[in-house]
């Protein structure tokens, strides 16, 4: 079922409401998850959108997930289980509700292999000088 796309999400990605559709996708015990299908300049793109409520969601999306996903993606772009994070912020329609927007990874019909993922993670673990409690350069 499609739901209205909040203007904050549209603004973050530079999208128009007319060419954008937000569809419930998957499930989570602590957030709502969606697939965003959008057309921009004649090209269709898909994104994964996660929303959560409260200050914990804001910190999790900004300091933890956004920074960590982009660090992983930058270190090993070929790691197919690590999407790039495009944006995070607060919804215009609900000031206590926050969002994270990433690449949409279609894990069907088959997810990446454990061997390939394990090798990528092992290589990645030698690349960083981790400077904070959770391995990001953000203050956590």
C-alpha cells in the first residue's frame, strides 16, 4: 500500500511528489520501512526509507547508521550488502519522527554469498583508524 511521501524526504533527494511513491516494505520492531520509487529527469530510481520516532531514532540514523553505512560503502563499494546512505533528517509532518534514506538493495531472488561478504569484511577491517566508540568519526 502506497503512502504519502513526506516533503522532507522529497527535498532531501530533490524529487517531485508527482513522480514519487512510498510503499511499505519489510518489517522492523523499532521502525517503519519503505521502498521509495521515484522518477527524476525521466529516470526511475528506488531507495530504502526507514522512519523512527523520538530522539533515539534521530541519533541512530544520524550518528550511527548514516555515517557507518557511508564509511563501509566508501571502503568497499563492491560489498553488495552495504548500501550508500543518501540522507537523514526529521519529517516535516511529524517533528518527533526521523528518517534515513539509502540505496534500495533487492536481495531477491538471492542474497550475496557468505564467502564473498566475509572476505570483503575481513579486508575492510584493516583499512580504518577507528576513532570513536562505534567506529565512526561522529561523536557517539
